[in-house]
């Protein structure tokens, strides 16, 4: 950047794709797996893994990989601007948004 220029605004767009399902969806998925386990008498070819499948995802949280992506995003922002990002209050946002 030329010496006579300065950064006055920077924006980061982060797509939140690496987070657990919402609480309501996570509950529905766990119930679906339980129904399959309770009602299935046989599993078709290639689907025997479902017999031992445990639904373990959380709800409304960033995954470990998603957390690392947000950290990397902040580092790139700081390296490019040498300023800490200013954030807006997100008190009504889902936990994963606040965490990011």
C-alpha cells in the first residue's frame, strides 16, 4: 500500500457452514436415529453402519474446524490491516454466531 494511503474500512464476510445443527434440528436427528434403531429389522447393503451409529453432534455451536476457520480469518484480517476488528454486539444472535 502506498505511504500516502490508509485503510479506513475493512469488512470480512464469513460463511458459517461448519457448525452443529440448530437445537431443534439436532433433537429431530437424534429422534430419527433412535426410531431407526428401534424399528429396523434389517439394514440394506451398504447401510449396516447405521446399526451402530450414535448421533453425537451438539447444537448451535461451531465445530472445532469451524472455530479454527474463524481464528484463521481473524489472523488474516489482522495481518492485512494491523488492527483488531471492531465487532457489533450480537447478544440476540445464536451462540455459534457470538462465538465466532
